[in-house]
């Protein structure tokens, strides 16, 4: 159940949230860094 929820959330994130991989992470604002961290957390739990 938990893994399925995180996989669904990861699929939703891919469609809705902007991708940050092409940007320098050191130059991102705090909000964008929080989005990167959130996406990482969801991906880790989905695997």
C-alpha cells in the first residue's frame, strides 16, 4: 500500500512539478531546493 502510494505520487510529480536536474543545485532558491528534496524523498520511498 505504501509503495503503491509513493509510486502514484512520483508519477504525479513527474507530470506536475518542474524538473531541476539541468540547473546548478547550489544556485537554487530555498523553495526550489525544498522541491528537489521532496522529489528525492518520494523517489526513495517509491523504489
